[in-house]
């Protein structure tokens, strides 16, 4: 009887360790792609596009406003689990960018979007 009690204790300890390990692994994943507030994300997008596309000050202001509108709509849509609303918000952002950017900048922007989309598809 002593050995069966030992086996139960060992099994319980092993189960506890595995549950803690799984919880830690899950917690490290976090909220992928959702880091920061919509304002922070819009600012980051604006900075990235400004450096990659060489935006002037007027364009930076317009891009930031458009990015903020997109990030806010995206956050709301994601919290409601509404994929079509996310898609609509993204398309609206793309359309607004076409009006803000020059022809050359928009061509670069589209290439950047295609590369990002390709990277997303290769994730596991």
C-alpha cells in the first residue's frame, strides 16, 4: 500500500508540473499582433511607413489619422470576432493610403503589404 501511495504522489506531482509548464508556454504566446493601444499601433505604423516611404509632414499627419481610424475599427471588430469588419477596415485604410501617397510611394506600399502577407502565411 505504501508503494501505491508513492505512485499516486509521483503522478500528481508530474501532472502538476506539466500543467504549470503548459500554462507558462501559453502565457508567453500572449496576445500576438495586438500589442499596444490603437494610438500606439497607429504611431508605430506611421513611423514605419515614414521611414520606408519617405513621407512628408502632411502625409505623416494624414497617415497617422487613417492608421488610427483603422486600428480603432480593427480592435472593435476583433473584440466582436467580426472578420468581415476587419477586412472592411483594412480595405478602407488601403483606399485612404492610395489618396495620401504618391504613385511611387503607393507602389512601394503595395509591395510591403504583399511581403507582410506572405510572411503571415508562412507562420505556424
